C-alpha cells in the first residue's frame, strides 16, 4: 500500500454518525463550515442537490455539530415507502389501528424526540402528508394512527431533495407554506463535477475500502478528472467498488475503469460520453446484481441502498423476478 496516498486520504476523511466522508475541495469545506454554524441554531434546514451528491453527509454533519448531538438521529427516505405506510412510520400507530397492527408502535417523530429527524426525498411526500407534517413542524401535538392521546415532541427536522421544490410549488404539487417552513435555511450541495478536487481522494478512499493495495495510474487519474459524473459521489463509489472487484493487478489504469467512452467528433480520440442518469442508475443496479450473483441483499449493500429501495427500482424496470 502507498502510505503517502493513505495519509492524504486520512487528512480529508471525516466521520459523521458513522458515515465516512472525504472532503477535499474548498467548496465542500466551506459548505461544512456553514453547516457547523447553522448546527448551533434550531432552524429547520432544507438541503438541495443532485442525487448522490452528498446531501446526507451535510445533514449528518449538522446533527453532529449541534446541541442535539448526544440525542437521537433518525432518518427516513420519503420516496422509499408507499403513501399508505409513510404516515404510520412517521407518527406511529396504536394496536388495532388497522389490519396487522397487533401492537402499538412509536413513530419516527417520537423516536427522534429531543434529537434530529432527517426526511430525505421530501419532494416525494404526498399532499395529505404534507399537511400533517406542516402541523407537526409548527409544534402542534398529533395523534398516532388509531390513537386518542395527543403526542408532543421536540424534534429538529432536516430535509433533503434533488427536486426543484419552488417549481413544484408553482405547479401546485407541493405546498408553499410547507416549503417556506422547511426552508428556514437552505443549503445546496454542489455536484461532483463542480468540485473535482474531491474526485481523486474519494476514488482512492473507495478503492482502499475494497483492497488497500490498489493504486491509480496517471492515465486513470486523468480519466476520472475528465468525466462529468452524472451520478455524483454514488456513481464514483460504485465504479470504484466494481473496478476493485474486477482488478487483476495492483494498479488501476484508465482501461480498467468502467466509464463509457466514444470517439470525439473533433479529433477521433476518446471523449467522455455522458449517460442519461436513469440509464446509469439502471446499469449500476444490474452490474451490482451480476457482481453479487443476483443476491438482492448483498447488491443493496454494495449500492448503499435498502433492499426495499432495490426491489422498488427493479419493479419500476419491469424486472420483478430478477
């Protein structure tokens, strides 16, 4: 292992609630410094940015630096659950509230009491739940499903989205009052293509997680810096994982990287071919399934998503039996 490279990655490595993040670029360092200042307040924060850019890292950093750091951190992906389950997950239910409710269950707001609740993909929340969320954000006590006793909680809410909520408000698909309540402070995470100083330290970190002996050749470094990263950090991580798994030597060269290329119209040389993000996501999922022998739980872990999210993605591709 190149211990100089390891030391370089270590200088940029930070840990927020068990989530390791490599922060090298000035833009991300400035963003985390701002997040640290905001953490000392009780403001609700809306974190925006492209899918896979690192919004959860920023959210976890806010909790890590906050006065609630020793209290619960609870997170939920609002797009990963069907509409009929999101209410019971957030607010809990009493025994007998619906078929299958054999016992009472605390909701995530209760579990996060005095701590932080992170609502990822908040733009996917249906209109009815938007109303209920707004009331709880305004500190109005609520009932569990089937309950008769009001519950009050002290929870700081952080939300994230890769969608343009202001545009959704104009289209009547997201409540304006909820948008403004969530957006007391707004932080935007820049895409990876706008902070290329992070690319190589991240790539080396992800490689080392799989095999500490692996290194990057100069042509691989050049190729990684040229690429536009439509899938952001998530794409980089998945690429490095698959590259490490397929590696036959200790040095990764440009030809070993699974980046789609095409001849340049100008000089006939290789040029980066940007992929449609949906196509890229689908290809990454299928590659993970192939790598793990179609073992769904292992593939989900490799991708950094839940098994439920993986199943939902496969269903959307019409590949339920894969």
